[in-house]
């Protein structure tokens, strides 16, 4: 695990411990970022380089269920466009 990631997790743990209101929101953003990164990784493995406009669409998505749906489609899609159709 990258050192920066570990430090961030410790920061979240402190925020939760002291009941700081941003902890839940910050954790949610991290989960969304992780889903987006994983989807891009899968798409790269399946289809090669992912165009910038597709990466932007994924990283700007704020809907967890949509990211999950795209991830499920990425498993069986024959082409990149089918993931988002």
C-alpha cells in the first residue's frame, strides 16, 4: 500500500474517532474514486488504452450504482462502447 494512502486512512480513523462530520463524506468519495479507478483498470485490461473522454466520464460519475453497472458490463462487453450503452 502506498504511504500516502496509509496516512489518509489514519486521518479518516481520527475523524471518525472524534465524530468529525466530514469523515463519512470523505470515506464515500474515496470509495467512489476506488470504484472509478478499478473500472478504468478493467477497461484497460480488456480493451487497451481508454480514451480521455471515457476516463473523464468515469471519474466524474457521482453515482455508485452506475459505476457498478458499468463494471458488470465491462466483464462481458465485446467493445468499449457497449459498457456505457
